[in-house]
C-alpha cells in the first residue's frame, strides 16, 4: 500500500502532551492518528461526540454583562476614564504587567 504524508499544525504544548500520552499507550503520534482515521472511515463518523459549550451569548446576556460592568465602573469611580487610559489598562492586563 502506498504511503502518504499528512501534516497537522497544533499548539506545541498540546503536541507534547499528545506525544507523551501516545508513548504511554505504546505507540507514536503517527500510529494514533492512523487509528483515528481508520475509525472515522470504518464508522463513517467521528468516533466521539463533539459538542459546543452551552454558554451561547445572547443579546440580552451581553447587555446584562455590559450593565453590570457599567455599575462596577460607577461604584469604583472610573466611569469617566479616558479612552487612552482604558487602552493602557487593557494592554497591561494582556501583557501581565501590574500597575
């Protein structure tokens, strides 16, 4: 049987965890992917359930969250914070900087 190469991109940490677990099963990642592909073809479906989280965002839910944030801002005296300060706060939070 002719062989084909199959390349997959994934998060490096996920790959390391997957490789380690496959090793514990006594196989490599390539063998595990082949088992998965054979199961999909044989069963003609993904061999496990794939579901979305049950936390769909609704307009009403988003408005409630916005109003809660607005009340919190008023309570903390930051409802009139200038936009450049807001951006600075967001940038600091994303980079992990503490003020």
